[in-house]
C-alpha cells in the first residue's frame, strides 16, 4: 500500500486535513509515504529502526542498542515494533535501564516538534 502513490494520496490528504501525522514503520524500502505526504502537506516520519524485524531476543536487543546510538547522535530516534511478546519483553527490559543511561522513552509525537527529529517532514 505505501508503495502505491495513487492509494496513498487520498489517505495522506485526509491526514493532513485532520492534522494527524503518519508514521512509516520503515519496513518497506519502496514506501512513498514521505514523498506523497510532502506533496499534500502531511506531516510524516519514518522509523529509524524496526526493532523486531528479526524477532529473536538477541536481535531485538541489538536493534534497541542501535536505536539508542542513533538517539544519542541525533538527539532523538524513532523505533517501531509489533506488539509481540518478545518485543514487549525486550523493550521493557531496555526501558528500565534508560534513566540510568540518561535517556527516556517518549511518544512519537514528541519528536514531531523537534527541529531535527528522526526523518520527520513537517509540511504544514
């Protein structure tokens, strides 16, 4: 769906009209969400890391470490995960240690107001 501009255009127009952002999970390299969103004035963002593309616990842990590295370098990062038990468990462990490492979890919407968020395009 996200690779089909004709399908995405009415969705993005409606999101722009309602002032709702579109978060692309980053799983499709052919996604046109950012391009179509820009054309119709929608706010879009693309995940920096798909946390559970590989659902093995050690792979999720490695993805979370990549997300933290990106967040430190950019001042924020957007991760995407499915609500599967392995992801929830690993993210919970990761989150419990964030404060000690000087980091915090935030909703995706918190990044939209940042000047240099994770591949955020605000076209309003």
